[in-house]
């Protein structure tokens, strides 16, 4: 059974799950999931003061992230005066 299947099963008939359940489903320690939420990596909703998660929140978090493009490397060597340096 895949992680997505487990999450679907966990949400059966429910709109939201609690923080501990979401952490367990993702294989995280609850504190790690809190950190991910604090940095904005996973969306959560508050029910009073408690964090809850919707199916789409966890599905979005599990989507593969697009890597950032590699920085361009300068191929020419320039001295501190701006003149080209010999190779």
C-alpha cells in the first residue's frame, strides 16, 4: 500500500485529521511536522489552537518539488580592475 493510499484510508469519511495522525501518516515526529508547517512547507488549519490537515494539504506537500535551476557559472576570468586575466 502506498503512502497516498494510506492517507486516503485515513481520511475515509472525514474532512480533517489531527496533527498527531497526520504526522504518523507521513512518518514524521509531530515536532517535525510542526516545523514544516511553521516554514510554510505544509498547509494546516487551526481548530481552536490545534492544527488539523485536509487531504489536499497533505497531497500538495507530497507532490514532487520542481528543482531550482542551477546557477550560471562565469567562464571568463576577470581581474579586480576589470581586465581579462590570462589563462
